[in-house]
C-alpha cells in the first residue's frame, strides 16, 4: 500500500455523494495523449474511469493527427458517441518534423507534439471560454493530463495557471528507469559496462534490455531524459500499475523526495479491446468461432502488438517450431511496415511468407490471421498461453485474464518489461529478453521447447499468474489499493 494514500472519508457513503457534499462545481479535465494506439487506449480508459466515478467530471481528449495510422482513426470513430461525459477534439494538423531532425519514432513524436503547443493553448482557451457558469451549475477547467511524450503541454498549462498531471501508461520500473537515466548517460556511451543498478529494479539491468533508441540515435537517451526531467514539474504522477504487482519499483518512487506524489491506479484496461472497432469484423468472427470449437486452455496465442512484425526468416522458424510443438495455435502474423512511420499491415496472402505447405499441414491444429482483438482472445477459455511482445497493456491484459506469458520483446521498453516479468517477478516464461529483429534469430527448436513448456510445464508460474490476476481485480474493488489511490486523486482534483 502506498504509504501516502489516505483512506476513504467514509467507505459507507457512495463516492458521488461525498463529492456532492464537497463541491457543486462541475470539473472539466483535459487529456493530451501521444498519438499511438499503445498510449491512446489507456489514456482514454483512464479518462472514462474518472468520469464514471462522478458525473460532474467531464473529459476532453485532444487528438493529434499522425499520417499512416488508420487504426487510430478507426479507434476514435468507435468512441465518438460512447459517453456524454467524454468528448474528442481534433487539433489542426501541422507540418511534420523534417526527416533530418529525428532518427527514431520517439524523436518524431516529441518534435511533432512540440509543434502543436500553440494549438493546445488555443484549444484550452476556447474550453475556458465555453465553460461558463449557468444558474444551476458552474464548470471549471480543473487540470491537464499529459502522458510520457506530451510533456511540451506542461508549458501551456503553466501559462494558463492550470495544474498538470502525468499519466504513465508503462510500468513503474520504466518510470524509474527514465528518471535515473540522466545519471548514467556518460557511462552508457563511453564505457563497456554491461550491468547497471537502478533503484527501481532489485537486480542490475543488462545493457541488452535497454530500449534500442538509446543506441540508434546520437545522444539517444536525450529524449527520454528530457521528458523524465519534465515529469518532476507536474503536480502528480498516475501510473498504470498496482501496489501488489510492483511494490519494489513503487517504493523506490515513493522514496524520491523530489518526485511529485505517485498514484498507482491500475490496471486500467479496455476489456473489450479492439472487438468493438476491429478493422476486419469478418476475420474477428471467424477467429472467435474457431476458438469456440477448441477445448479449455488448449490454444497457444502468438501476438506481437499493434506495431509488431518479424522478418521472413524469423517467421519461418516460428512456423517450424509451432508445427513441431503440436499444440493448437492462433498466430497473429503481420507484414513489416515499408516506411519508418507506418504501422504493420495484414498480409494479403500468408503463403507468400510461410514455409511451403505449412498452412495445409497445420490446418487441423492452427489458425493464422492478421490483426486480432487481443483482449477478447485472451478472455476466451480456450487460450492456455500467450507468446507476447510484452507491451505493458498486453501484460496487464494477460494477468487480468490469468494467461501465462512467454516473453518475446521487440521494441520500445518491452525488453525491460520482459526482464521484470521473468527475473524480478517470476510471472513469465523466457523465450528471449534481448531479441532484436533482423539481428537475432530464435530457432524453431527453441520455439518448440518454449511453447511446450508454456502449455504443459510451467505450473508454478501459472499458479502465480492466477494469484496476481485475482489481486488485479481486487485492487479495483471498493477499498482495494488502486481504488483508494484513485479516490485520493479525485479528492485532490476537487479541492
């Protein structure tokens, strides 16, 4: 339990009534997420979580448009009329950063968001103007919520005398890593040190699991360090985790006297996943009908995220391993993007990338598909194991549905997430912790061995995952750790 989390004023009084007695003012909150699916979905779910606690909270999500991201458009179209307390405001487009100004997607997004600062300010000023009081009610713009890459909006909030809060959609370990990164930048680039101690990890962190952008871009750590320094300027930090999952990492954050108050309020999940906005509903229907025909916990699910894909050589090795393992499988296989800022797409013909005859030989035991509604698939009783890229949203979903993971990280902070799950928490089976597509190759024999162990051998891990899944659910219930932290945050927003 967070030592700084106050208890409920009176657990027997419904929260709306408590808030009603505290204030008659309706409070508008503004959320400014990074325009990627992995950042957008948890921010929107967090906004929905707050507004559902009391109807006088309303939320506006400012949408930054990025080209070549059709999934984002599809996602927002599905939400446009889902809640009267939640609205979406599209900011005007800007000229994207010039290619010579960045080398990674983080650099591109950070520069793009900086170019939107004047649009963010204009949108907030217009919101302040329109939120005029009536006879029976008054409306006040209460706070701005940024995420890990939209820290440029802190300046706008300060100009308008509005408090800013950080919503951090990744784990507490990665938050601690970014906050500490500036202290090892010289050692990282000028020495051959392989193991680095971080306050948020019990074990020293291998260089091989650091985000790749630290080594791709000149001064690659500069963007992460830049954003991390700005986190300290906020009034509070909300982390999509729970006390029971990351107690060590969270305690290291509580011990940082220069850090604003930390609120672990997770897991914040979209339990329907992309099912309601799936870009291929016919395929979704086929997947669920196929799963309905399988026995309980008999299927291994392979999925590598909205931005995850693999080269042809690695695809062939996975196919070889799955065929040899002889377990039922559902494999979300996607084509690598043709440009840096594009997302992967579904293959038009899987035979072009899979080994000759693979689809025919495995027709009775497996299904190869494109984009999948991951949360709904994990919720299906037929799923017994999850070979995952270890994005934090995916990890939380797997714990929520009590499905053990085999780690296969690909990009972003996923390698550190995999390290935490395997080495720190003992909640996952290791395939690889340091995989780099194009530089590494997991042989088919390894895939076979790990799938067999995941599906029929990791009893202790499976038991721990089930226990953690129960803790995740309890944390959100009345008087649960995340519930109490959320209530404490709401009380601060109101006062």
